[in-house]
């Protein structure tokens, strides 16, 4: 593909030299959106694939042979970003019967369209659920956490260029997704104190959805290191019941 071969040409060339081609299931999408897919004759039933415009869905060891079509339908009719539609495709597969062995694991990898010298730097999401009674529900929970931490990273980027308004918007998203995690609330309190919006800062502390005692400890320790105003009167006001 780097030399200019299409998805179909690339996959056909690989299959010709692969002695285990009948055991393989693989799909390729090239930079032009052309799709090529292969399901080997020896893949465990039910196995198959369905191609779409710029994408392919494939499955094996499914309870029903209708699973790939159900995945395509869920993906095409889905909404949200790419990661969300991928999860919806997996949920569509499960509704159609899923793996005949039951449920245990799920995974999601999304990479950016930019080339990086170190491949892991291009990962937008890399989430694994290795052993769980409800793997897709857990995958959704972890995806939401990842989005929350992504908002935190963007808030830090905004702070580095002194864009306080932009940082506050990202922190608000992080709190919405991570209501029990200390860091986004701690950052929002600091931003509100910096803006002299003390009533809002107190309200933010009181509305924290996690362990209030741990939030108080975090505020005091950050104040002791200078990463939060070392003002005991201010701390007492923020932490007043």
C-alpha cells in the first residue's frame, strides 16, 4: 500500500503467499476508501464479512450468520463519533446473537489520521476489557472515562497558552464524565479561585460526587506544595460545611 497498491491488490497479494489463507479473516481499507475483505473457508462458523463505503465488518464463531449484516446496519445507522459507532456495531452484533461461546471480552482501538514516529502517539482510544460478565457495558464505561481524561488533557493544553475560558470548558466536560474523580474538580476549583469566583468555587467543592474527605486532603496537599494558593483562610472558606 505504501508503494501505491490498492486495498484489493494488497490483500490479494498477501493471500497468494499465505499457506494459511483458509484460516484467516482480514479486512483492509486504503487511503482512498477502497475496501477488501477475506473470510477463509476454514474459519469457524458462523463466519463472514460485509463491506460498506469505507469500512468492513467481519465476525466468526457467531451464533447466527446474520451478525455481520446486523453490525453494518448498526454502524451505518449509528450516531456520534467513530469510536461511538464502533461500539454500536459491536452492540448490534450482540443483539443478533453474538459469539456462540457467550461473552467475556471486548476491545476498541482508534487511531488518528496523522502519521507519528512512535505509533502509540497516534492512538485516540486503546481500551481492553479482558474478562467481564458484561464486556460491552464495561467498554462503554471505560470509553466514557477515556473521554473525560481526554478533556483533562485538553484543559492542560489550554492552560499552557493561558486560555482560561477554554480550559474551564474542558474541565466542565471532564467533571461531567468523571464526577467522582478528584483531579477535574480540583482543577475547576483552582480556576474559579484564580478568577475570584469564590462562591462558585465553594459550590464546586460541595457538589463533588466522590469522597469529600479525599478532595479536602488533595486541596491541602496541593496548597502545601504551592500548586494551589497556600491561604489557610481561603481553604477554610472553601471547605466549610
